[in-house]
């Protein structure tokens, strides 16, 4: 039976490469008995024997393996390595006591920052192995089964107390960071994994093991000891925190996506409106009519290319009234003055240009007095053509 396993290691004193990467000595994994907790709460002790851990074929798969930030939800492959990899393991991988030693190079900027800030302190190897279910005892520790034919896929960086293989397997960035603590290490496969929990074997104090009942996702679960209960509760709390973080990130991404979809829909509608043939024909006809109307007033050499509607209207009005000031006037005002100037056919000939000026210009006192002296005969008082013809005939 082949299974996937994730065990943890450490890094040493970091140094900058000429390219700005972090090159860090590391212990990647170790020989010994590791504990794995299944989803049903059962703890399985698995032996990683020396001959399997240090087997040449196995270490060869760890050489130059990709480094990821936390464990991905799938194994690294040529199709996703560009997305998942933040660095790589050195070509040289060797035994150092019970540990596997190598250098890890961190190349991605955010991962380098996380390591330097202490947010990433430990390593965890992701690998596949065959399970031999033969139990036994190794250096005084009982085990239930054995890991064989270990084939490594990647090495992941993670936070402090992330490791399954023990505190000897971590990033050694500070010589003073070698102290022990009593906190049991908890490991999750990734943010979306609810029950993938691994622990380092706690010391057996030989005391009584009273069963403890805990509440897990609405179900009462009985575990062997209080320490096991604390471990599971901590794992569940870690899961819930991670789930809340993922949910928040997803909601933020969904909000941005919805906004972009709405903006795209708005742009698409605006583009369709702008390209509507009926609208384009109307704009073209309106432009043609404006230019043809303005040509009746403006000189033949006037250039209309690149001029807006208002610029053409202002050119006509200024040609009729050189002193007119339209700088602070609104588009509506200019359009109204232009329509008033163009509403009469008197602008169709040069001889009636003065009449157009007179129509659109404000009256002067002299013009008012002259108009007052003029005797204007209303059209209804003028004889009809046929009346004139009858008068001459008589």
C-alpha cells in the first residue's frame, strides 16, 4: 500500500546569494518512529528505518526537489511547479547522524521575507512511501508499521511548531533558537484540510489514562487522554482559524470578481451603444447638417477638420459678431445663439449677411430710433398680386 506522508525538518544560518536568494543549511527529515493520527482519532506509529531513509534511490529523489510555501493540495508536477515552487533543495543530500542534511534555497520574494521575519521556520517533506504493516520495536519504541520505498516530491516551509519529525528538523536561522519546549506540534496539510493532523510522540508519564470526551463538529468524541483531547482541540481551532481566513480571502476575491464583471458589463453596454448603426447614422447626419449650415456663413477656406460642434458654432457667431465673448458661456447658450442666427434663410446669400448680424445682435439706440421712424406696412395691408393685376387692368 502506497501512501503520502508529510514530515518536518529545520534550516540553519541563512546567507544571501549574489542573486539575492536565501541559501540555508537544513535538516530535512530523520530516522525514527513518527506518530500519525487518523481521522477517527487512532494514532499509528510508523518507523522510518535507517536503511530506508538513507537509501541512495530515496535520497536521489530529494536532491534538487522543489520547495513550496506550506504544503500544496496536490503533489508538485511539471504542470504546476511554476505556480507552487518558491525555491529548491541543493543537489547534494547526505546523512548526518540520524538526520538528512542539505541546503535549501528560497528564491521567491514573499517567501524570503516570511523566512527572515520568522513566519517560516520549519520544513516538511512531502513524499510517497509503501507501508509495511509489520509491527516491532526500534530503540525501545514500539511501532505499528514501517515506511519503505520513500520517494520525495517536495519540501515545504512552514511556521514554528509545524513539524512532525520533531524539533531537530527546522530552519536554523539563529544559533540561540535551539531550546526545547513542551508544546505538542500540530501539522495541517494545508488551509483547506480539516483533519490531517500529525503529532510528535508525547512522553509517556506512566500515569492513568482516563478517557476524555470532546465535542468535534457537533459530535461527541471520546479520546484516551486529556493531552490527546488538547491536541485535537488545538488542531480543530487551527482548522477553524484557517477556514475563517480562507473564507475571508474567498469573499474578498469574489467581491473583486463581481466588481470586475459589473464593470465589464457596463463597458460592453457602452461599447454596443457607441457602435449602434442608428446612433452613428444620426451623429453623421447631424455633423453633416451642422457643417453645411456653417458653410453658408463662414469663408470658403475655413477648415472644419477636428473641430467640435461648439467650435464650429463659435466660429459662425464670431464671424457674424467679431466682438462677441463666448468664453464663459455654456454649450446650451452657444447652441441657442447659433440656432437663432441660422433659423432664417437670410444667411443663404452674402447680400443678406448683414441681416443675419442684425437678427442676432442686440439693438442699439440708433437702430431703435431709426426703426421707430420707419413706416412698416404690415403684410396684411399690402395688395395681393392678383389685386395689382386687376387695378392695372382697370
